[in-house]
C-alpha cells in the first residue's frame, strides 16, 4: 500500500491512502502535551473531509501519555470523529510503553468506533485493511 504524506513535523508524520480510507500517524519521537494534540488535530482535519475511517497510530516512540491527554483523547478527540462512519483504530505500541498506557486494551469505544492494540505494525495493517 502506497502512503501519501499529508503533514509532518519533528514529532510525527501523518500519511494517508485515500483508496483504503486509511490514515496513519507515526510518532517520530516523544511528544509533549501541546505537540501531541497539535498532530492529532491536524490528522483529524485531513481525515474528516476525506471520510477516512481506518486509523493507525504508531506510538512505539512515545514514552508515555499523560492521564490528562488520555482523558482528552477518549472524551474529546475520538468523539469528534465523523459519527456517520464506522471507525477502526489500531494503536501500535512497543513492549516498553504498552505497560505505561492504561488504555492499552482492545475495546469498543462507542457504537461507531473499535480499537485494537498491537505490538506489530504488520498485524495492525492486516486488521485495518481489506484483503
């Protein structure tokens, strides 16, 4: 699958494959509160008009996510996704940060959003993308 870069900065890269309704946020280094939210908001700005609903967050280079950012992500960010679409969210973690993120569990976040946690990016792609 070919990805097209939509946005990048020193913290992350946002890429898409519109044909598969796919968006990927790859963290290049640990990001603080402000930088983390800025990148996530940019990704959502691209995803909504393009009707992207298959999300991959490659978080292997994030050391931790603060509890305030976890609450913001779950209570404000995810609910701002297009409610007309069924969203699939894959989070790819490392063995080191999987223990630090208490949200690291597979679950249905709402009627239109399901999340799965992976340690392998290829498995995340397989879950997200049509075969």
